[in-house]
């Protein structure tokens, strides 16, 4: 074999070796990239679970600030003030009471007022039910507003009878005293002291 042919064989072997090395390198690079991506996805899911645990799934500003900052990997700018369960219980125990000072009115003398019975008509009840919004949380009994809106005239008459009895002294059903509550922040800093509740 001539020197020229030997040189060609040497170049070919070197090219094959380099090509194999590059192929292995690309393959390993892809594996590493996939590993990194999977790990980032795992961490992202974990961060999202933390957000849902501490704040819930409401799209409030604080939650989305946390999510965006986590996506940019700037957790040092994230500040979440977590309210413990005991703090919420004490706050609700203070809010959901009739003995709050702002609702206690001192009356010098009692006033007895007797008037005519108060009555509502089935048409009024039907009109009120018709104005209920759709896709809203139902009462604890699980009766959605859409079901009432599609009720029969008999249903409206029965509801009217119950309403009139309650308006004229009959105690309301115990089920009506039960409601789901949801915290509502006032238009100030989102602290537990500035949180009121609404019943659903």
C-alpha cells in the first residue's frame, strides 16, 4: 500500500471515529437535556402544589405573582404571608357573632310595634328566583339556582307559603341557618384583620 493510500485510510478512520464520538455526544446531550427538563417540570408541579396549599386555586394577584416569579426563578422576590388554621378560627369566631360591639345598640326603652301581616306573592318569589345568577355555588343542601329557576308553579307557591310563615313569626328552617362561608379581602393589604366573610 502506497503512502497516499495509507493517508486516505487514516483520514477515513479518523472521520469515522470523530463521527461516532459526535453521535454519542449528541445522544448523551439529549439524555441530559431530557433529565433536566423532567426535573424542572417536577419542581414546577411541586411549586404549583405549594401555591394551591397556601392560597387556594383563586386567581388572585398574590398567587399569580408567586407563579410568575417562580417561572423566572426569582423566588427571592416572592413574599407569601401564610395564615394558620388557628388564626382563621379565632378571626371567624370574632366575625361570626352577634355580640360584636359595633352591632350592640343600647335602647333606653323597649318599643312594641304590632302591624299587619307581611305577605309576598308567588309572582314576587318567581321574579326573584328568575334573577338568580347561573353557575354560582349552591347552598349546603346542594340545590343549585338553575333548578329553582326551572321549577313549577307548585314549587313557587310552596316557597311563597314558607316565606310568608317566616316573615310573620314562624321560626325559619334550621337548614337555612347553615351556609358555606368564603373570605373576602377589603381593598387594603391582604391581612387577616382586613378580611370579612360572605355566606354562600
